[in-house]
């Protein structure tokens, strides 16, 4: 599970994260919603250790995330980047097998078996030998996801998983998210697509002036960046969280 | 009868095997050794310029910029004047020339390597970090393979350029292809044209082969940017990311 | 460590100072003349290479291939030693007795070498601008010359200038090759002074400073006038 306590981060003179408290348990899917530029991606990046924080504590499964030390997590926090960031010179199979070999110490055969298994699961069994340049957007996303899953993460962070794909693919991404839920992975998704968010979330939150706002509560009437808030609110409409997993932070 | 004023063997091999290696073989050998050595040193300089430590960054940067700002002849002078003073013993001219040329080429190689490294998407390095790869593993498995692949045509092209640069070495006393031609022209003034034609032709052959290799490498790496390959394009657009490459002979 | 007595005063001795100043000026003059000539040569070659007339195109392509695959030093020697032999005897004699022929041969050799590279730059630059604009110009009734002068050249030059300026810096450095024909430029002066005084380090340091200042200030001026991001070329991914 993820535990963020009083996290502060300043960027370009403003508090991008202003005392963020967040807990996400295993198997729970939390969606961070809202207009771009509000710091949602920054929150993902500090949880994964890619960026440092100015104050506060972050821990994953009781392991502290040291400021800016992504490597020390050894893949426990999987990050699905918005533009996938696949290794362009390696084929799909090698992309997935690289980290298990280098970090977990698996031998080549075992790593390739694991990679091939994941590709099969995700419907890419015949694409193992393809280079990233030869894959479609959806296929690249699944390879990137498999690359994270090969490290058996307890937390998955998804940065705008629908923005780089055709709108028609949203349901396929939702299927990937439900797979993560089935595997009991704590998932945080950043999305500017409120319909997608509503579809997959157990809990929906937003960042307002660097503070987390639980969307279960009354919508705050404040002046948010880009003014898309009224549209988000309208789109949420009849959404209600699933009662079993509805847990307030 | 095409009389070069000297046997062709002299142009190609110098006095070898009776004496020292000379002629075209000397140029090729020096170019190969200097290219290999500078490739290794260039990595050190490139990584130094990208280092977190300010002193290292400035030192490597200063070396690269200074060497690229002066002619090869000046670098040769430096080594030929400095080495006897530093070492208190006279090195054979070939050795000094090799060291000087390697030091000169390292600055250029460092820039190519640095361009290549910068052409690798920073997102991939972040992905490697988030997967837990160590810095060394990231360099060896993710960054350098791609950096070198992107810059292969530039390396091939630079080898050709370095080979042409070796023609200057006769000014410091080596009997290379250029010197052989000049000696032939001097000994038989009536045959000057043939001598120059031979020298020119031999340089041309090696350089032309080098530039064909560079073009072939470029086509192999980016099949869809080459006009001939565009006719047989695959359905998925699949141009690998290429860095914009600078003229390898240019400064700045 | 360094068993060497630095003697900076030799640089100030009149005969050596004169050699150095003279050499520097000649280097600059040679770079300027060769640069200008190479620009013209490059432009002509580029126009020939993009010409629809095959009789112009093939010789130009061949010439550029030959020139680029042979060292610049060869061309300098060629113009000085071989060209007078190729010309009719009367002309050859006049060239031999013309005292400035050393400078002229050096300039021509460097210009030819650089011109071949510039023609590549210009050809790529011109191709980029040509298509739709050529059609528009033809539509307006402009002649080929007007189209070239008013449409192609201004636009192409802007994108090509960084690469062209880079090559000009290269010409500046290449002037050192002309010690081969004993042109009294800066490197030649350095060599002379060293051979007389055996104080190589001081004079080489000075020569280094002059060359470095010239190259770096040209490069700095270039980066101010044309803020191109670092190591890119104006024509994109094509390597030269």
C-alpha cells in the first residue's frame, strides 16, 4: 500500500504539493482527476521516487521512499509512463526481460519465460520479437505494462493511460486496470478523462492548489486552473463509489 | 606506359618489408589506431562533460573546445615540442604522431558520443530508474547501445575524415603516401602528373569506400528516410528516432 | 618536472614579432579569400547539381565526389605544383614568376575543398525551400533567375547559415595546411621561430591562442546570430 504523509513540493515558486496525505491500499484503484498543470503527474513522480520532495514522508509497503531514489525501490513501484518510454533498441521480449535479469538476477531463460508469459496474458504472444517502432500505441502500452509487471510490483502508477491512444481504446485500458485490481496491486491513475476515471475508480480525487480533494464530498466552489471543473462535475453526474472498497483517507 | 616515377609498391607500403612501413599503409594504420584510441578516450571525455562534478565537466569541456578550435598541425606541434621536454627522451616520430592524432581525434569523438547519448530519450532513462536498474546497467544496456547505433554513420564518416587528416603527417617527418608522391614528383619532374594522380587516386579509393560505408550504415539504420526504401514502405511508420547530426568536420 | 626555461621575450623580438603578426594577418586574409571563393564555388556547384540539365549535373556530382574524397592538403599542393604544368607553357611561366601565386594557389586549393562541402549544404538547403514556392513563383510569371534570387536564396540562406559558418571556421583552421607550400602564415611562422630558437612552447602557445580566439569568437558570433539548439544541422537528419 501507499502511504503519503504531509508531502510538500515547491516548483517554480508555487506549492505543487501542499501537505498531501494519501493512503491507497492493496487492490484499490484511485483516480486523480482534474485539469493539466495541477501537479497530478508530479505526485506520481514523487511516489515513484523519480523526483524529490521538500517535506513529508512517503512509504510503500512500509518501505520508505527516499527522496528521488527510484532505483532503490527495485521495481516495487511500477510506473506506466504517458509515452511508454520503451527501450527502442530492444524488442518487446527483451524490454520486459531486461530488469528481471539485471535487478532481480534471473537468468536469461527464466526472464524470457516470465516475459513471454506476460505477453501471452496481455494478448501479445506473437509480438515478442517486434521492436517498439513496429508496435501500435495500444501494443506499446501493454508491453510497457508487462515490463512493470515483470518486477512484481505492489504499486502501479499510471500517468494519463488513455491520452496517447485512440478514444476507442479506453475500454481496453479499463480491462488492464481491472487486471491490476485482480492481482491485488494498489493503483493510482492520473487522468484528465472523467468518464474513464469514473469507469475504473474505487475512489476519485483531485488536486486543488496542491491539496487533495476527495470527490465523494461536495464539490468545492473554488476558482480552479483552466476552469474545466464545472465540466468534470457535470460528467461525474450519477457516479457513486462501490461501497465495499469505499474508504476515506 | 603509365610511369609513376616509382613502383606502386612504394606508394602502397613504403619500404616495407625491407624498411619502415610507409605509403598508403601507413596512413591507414595511423588512422585505424588513432580512431580506436580516440573512440575509447572520447567516451571518457563525453561522460566527463555530462558529469555532475563541475570541475570535471569544465575540464573536459575546456579540452574538447580548445582542441576543436585549433588546427591539427598545432596539436602536432604541441606534442612534438612538448614530449621530448616532458619525457627527456626522443620518441620515434610515428609514436608521437599517433599520440597527437589520438588526442586530437578524441575531442571530436567526444562530441559525437555526447550527441549520441543526448539522442536517447530521457524517458527511457527514467523508465530504467523506475525499474530499479543500476546506473552502470542503464549506461551499458540502455543508453550506449542506442547512442552508438544512432551515430554509426557519423563514426564511419569521421574515420574517412581522420584518414584524410593523416596526410598532414608528412610535415612532421613521416614518409606516408603524400610524402612518397612528393618525393616521386621531385625525382622525376616530368612524371609529376602521374605521381599526383596516383596519390590522389589512392586517397580517393579509401575515402570513397569509407563514405559508401557511412551511407550504407545510414540506410540500414533508417530504412524509411532513404528515397529508395520509401517505395517499399511498411504499413506502420517506423522511423527510429535519429539525432540531428552535425557536420563531422565542423566546429561549434 | 618540466626541464624547460620559458623565455617569453622571444615573442617580442622584432624579427619574430613581425613574423607572427604578418603570419596572423596572412592567415586571416587567406581564410577570408578562400571562404569567399568557396561560397561562390559552392553555390555554382549546388546550382549545377540541382539543375534539370544532365550535362551540368553529372560533371558537378563527379567533381564534388572527387574533391571530397581527397584531402584538402592535396588540392593545395595540386594548385601550386601541378596546375602550372597543366597550363600552356607561357601561362605556366607567368604563374611561376608571380610572387603572390603561393597565396593564390593556397586560396584556390582551400576554396575548392570547402566549396564541395558547401555545395552539399546549399543543395540540401535549396531542395527544402523549392517545391511549392517554385510553383507559386512560376505562377506569378517570374523567370528562373528572379525566382532564384528573390525567393530561394533569402530563405535558403537563413537556414543554411549555421552550417556554412561552421565550414568557414574549418577553412580558418585549414589555412595551417599551407605550410606545405611555404606560405608565410601563422603555423609557418611558428615552425620557423621554433627551428631558430628551439623555444617551441611559447610560440605554439601564442599560435594556439590566436587560432582558438578566432575559432571560438566566430563560433560565439554564430550562436548569437543563429540560435540553433546545440549540435543540430539546418537540414535535419541527413549526415554529411
